């Protein structure tokens, strides 16, 4: 084992690296670079927004969405369609991400866990501004100098509320 | 504007037109809550949502908070959610289990059938003034009845029974139950909830509308002209466009109007699905019903079925949708998956997956519908033309046994039928 300071420094560096990755990730949504955003997911990656607090099962209980890459692609291709009525005019969004915690990677596991908190503002001209927020849970996979998302779970604080239509991913 | 109840209203509905006040006027909305929701049969919930004694589920009948309970003797009751003492809403949690309900204000305590169990500091009520177990209880709703577990309630003791009110729609519930290999269904897998700033009747009308999909939902179609594939093993998504972008008519599917405002979409073509899950399901049905009856069950004769005024059911991807009016221009919709008991577990997972994509607040289909409902409310703020037009029609056939009128898919006959019923319910004194 090396100097204990080395481990602390390594943790700091990986946390910073993960933070930068996540800031870029949610920024792609704000910039409407949906195709680039999907490319951050692993081939078998999933993107999930539960409809219940503490929901641990996306199969037996409904969710706001639970998308594999194919569904993500369908969902976001729709946002490019000239007659996507629910998004005329389109939303402007601003994601902020914080409280990023990187779990110590398990050398045996393919992916490692990251949790964070987020706030997303959603403004559709003529419709007032809405705010969404809650917790992100990721599993990330190291891929060269960056990461791939094995799973992203966005649990809204009010995930079980009666929502108006939500079109832009969190 | 509305001046008084009754006769005035007949000018709001003609053979082919409905006046904008029907959607906009808060006084009309108040009257709807009284004459449609507080005097007729309204869907409340499913018995499987309160399986054990003490289980309860809070909901509303029109504007009134109610609680559906399972009493210690196994009976399902629907209670007014208010204390007999000073009117405070007693049950605050949406769902749960309780031996008794205790009012937060002065501690009055009720049995799960709504009867007053005991009053705190009873010495304050001398002889002749003691609260009465029933009169001062929470109050049971006058009539509660159920079919295949689907619980309906009627605040009024007057008028037809549930089966008479539902007519041929009873078969829809029975067919749904028959499509479960164990012959029973249950509500499972949670609830999708969404709301929109528009009138509740827009959702009802939309559920009998086969004219809108290619236009409203175009963004969910692919360059092939078909919508995304919903169920693994399906041959393709719903066809919106034929070659050269021409809209494919849904006329051949048909739409039906039934007495009392109920309606159906479809028949639909027989399910052609080649997945192993579906084959497993078919095998289980055949084991129970035999081949011929199974074939009948799998030929879905209806798509959305409306139980006027507040529920719609779908058999193809089994779920029910409950319409909860909040104000003339605000509506909540709750969508509950239905589990077919005895069907393969993986089939329910498929249902959940499809419903996420079509019916959640962030789905790829429903979002366009609620946009249409909100824009209808906005558009009807204009006064240049005070009417909406429901004039589309096609050849009609009448089934004398059930009173069902069937027409072409894009006919607005079902909507005209909704408003004929609306007028007759609203005009009762």
C-alpha cells in the first residue's frame, strides 16, 4: 500500500472526473444534443424515472418511464419531429447537479455507483416555469478516458404526484 | 350563461353541436357534480385494492371525498370521508389498513363500515342528545354494487340498478375476467397519474375518437408510417400512414354508442403475436376454456370502452382509466394496470412496459392528447363561434337487444351519445 494521502488524492480525482462527466451529461440535455446524450449510455444501458418513492423494481410497478436504448431513441427522435405537439413551443431546461458521491469501486464489479442531487427547471414559453428535482443514482462503467452509463435512475421528489405532461428527460 | 337548472340546458346541446359553456362555465361544472356524479352510478375502485379487513382506499366521487373500505365481515363499503361531528375529513392517508378510523379533531372513532364506534368524553351528551351510531357515523353511500370486482357507487337511492345502468358494458367486464386464465382480475402495479388544464369531458370524447391518432400522435410514428412497436413479438406498430403519406382510415374498426352514454371503440383485428409469452398465455387459456372459446376471447371486439361518466377500460393492454374532474378547466386522470390472474408473470411485465410508454405523464402518446385537451380549453375561450361540431357520421346499424348503435370508426356518433346522455342527466330536476 502507498501513502494514505495517495488514496485520498485518487478518490478526489475520480470524484472530480465523475462530476465533470455528469455535468457534461446533463448539459447535453439542456443543449438538446439528444443523440450525443444517448451515446453516453452502454449498449444495454437503462434510464429510469420511478413513479413511486423507494421503488426498487421497474418491472412490476409503473414508472414515469423505464427506457432501454431503443426506447430512449424513440422518445428523443420524437422530440425532433416537426409536429411533436406537446413540445410546440419546445421546453428550455436547465439542469444543476450537486452532492455527487462516488462509491468506492469494487474491483470485482463491472460498474460502480454514483449518487447525486439534481434540480431541473423547465420553461415552455407561454406555459410558466416548472421545477423538478430529486436524486440521481447512476452505475458507471470506465471506458478509456471517460465513462459509460450502465444505468441512470432519476427519482423525483414528487414522482408520485399528479403531473402535467413531462416531455424532457431529467 | 346558465340562469337556472333544467330546461335552460337543452339549448346547449343540439343534434350535432355542443355549446362552449358546457366546457367553460363553472356553474355548469357545479351542476355536473350534483346531477351526474352525485346522483348516478360512478366507478369507485376495484375490490382487489382493499383485499383484507381494515384495508381502505381514499378517492372522490365528483367533488366529494370518499373512502372505500373492507369491513371486518368482508363487505366492501364506500363511506363519505367526513366526521359526523363537525365535518372534518377523517381519513387522511390515500391507502392503508386501519382497525378503526379516528377523527383528528375531537377523537371520534368509527368502524370500517362507517358506524360511530365511540365518542370521547360522552358525559357531555346528556340523555336525548347522545350521538347516534348510524346517523352520526361517517355515512355509507346509498348504493354500492360490483361486477367482477369493479366497484361502483351511487349517492342516490333512486334510479336504475348498476346492471341496468351499464347494459351491455357488463359483458366487457365479464370478458376481461374471462381473459384471465384463473377467471379473475386484480388491480396491480401502481398507478399512472396525470392532469391537464381542460374539461373532463375532453378525455371521455377522446377515448371514442378514432379520427385523431394520425394527426395528434404523428410524432410517435416512424418513417414507415407506423407507430413504435408496443409489444415484443407484434408484427408492427399501429399504421397511421399508408404509402405516400396518406392517412390510413380507422373507419373499418368501427365505433359503438350504447344507452346511458357508454361507448366502445373497435372491434380490433385478432391479436397476432408470436412471442413465447403470448403462446404460453394462449396455452393457459386453452387449458381452462378449450380452443374455440379461447379463440373468441383473443378476438378483442373492443378497444377503449367508456363507462360513462368516469371510467374507461382497455382489454388489449389491460388497464382502466379513471376520470377525476377537479374544476371546469382542470382534470386529473389515474391509470391502473390490471393483472390477469393466472397469466404468465412476464406478460404483466410487458403490460407495465407498454403502459409506461403510452399512458404515463411522460409517455410518448398521452402527452399529445393532454396538449390537445388544454388547447381545446384555450380555443373555447373564443366567442366568435360558440359551438363545437360533432357531425361526422357513417352508416349505422342498431342491435335491438342491447340498444347499441355501431358506425364507422371516425364517426362522432359516440360523442353525440355522450352529450345526449349528459343532457338527460343534467335536465333531471
